[in-house]
C-alpha cells in the first residue's frame, strides 16, 4: 500500500503497537458516543460510508463517506507530527459537527508536497505551533479536544491527507457518494503514513 517504504514515520498518537489492542469501529450502522468512550483505543476507517452520523446541516444530508482515519482516545492525549514539516494553517472550525481546533502541516515526501490535517484538537493546541513554523518528526504539536470544543464529538483525532494545498485549515472530512472516486484521488489513504492500523 505504501509509496513511502523508505520512511520511518513517527506515530501521530501513543496508540499501542499491538494492533489487537486497537478496537476497530464500524460506523456503517451509526455513531454511539457512549460505546466509543467504553474503549481504551479505537480506530475509525477511511473510505467508510457512515450512516446516521453526520446529521448537522453542514453535511447537506448527503456527505457520509469518510476521507480520513479517526483515532479515538480521551481528551488531553498528545498528538505528534509524523515527519518534519511546516505548519501552513491553523483555525478553530467551531461549527457544530465540524473539526473544532485544526492544524494543517505541509510535508515534503518523495519530492512532492503532502498536506496533513489534524482535527478535533484542544483550543490550547492552536498556541502550541505557529503558521510558518517548522515541526520535527515526533514533535508534540497538539492535544485532543473535549466534546465541548471539538465540534461535539467523543474525543478523537481526525487525521487526513491531501495531495493538494487545501488553502485553509479545513478539508471535507466526509464527501457525498457521488464525489467519492475523485475524493479518493485527492485525499489518499492515511495508512500510507500511519501504517496498517487495521
């Protein structure tokens, strides 16, 4: 799967190396925040069509195909940069159902740019890095936000990649099924840098 076989990326969170300790959620039937919080570590899949999850008006009642990977853990947990990069965008996407505090970092891999969005962060995260600032592989760049600040979700990291400059600290985390094929080209599978979490 990986086109970055020669890279030794850092983990974006301190999740266990034993993949059996990561609960793999299936959101094709809906979202249950209490069930999510009952798990020590959880992963939400890429390119998963999720039903009855994105109910806010911003999703137009049709966007439900997930373009990132979610790593579910309690608020306050540290988040790290997977490689050396440059912070390009910061903002608080504070609409209900959105990302809350969000960071986008530009990486240069295989002589091409790759942008990574780290979403659902704490407000304090926006002061931990600065636009134009360099970050190093394994550097703590953020912490997970609580439901009160992260758009209303059970605490987790939404991690998404883009081969194009998003122009702001935002990317469509879910797309409509009709836009799926084009989105898969623009937003590649995050496992190319995260490894085989599932």
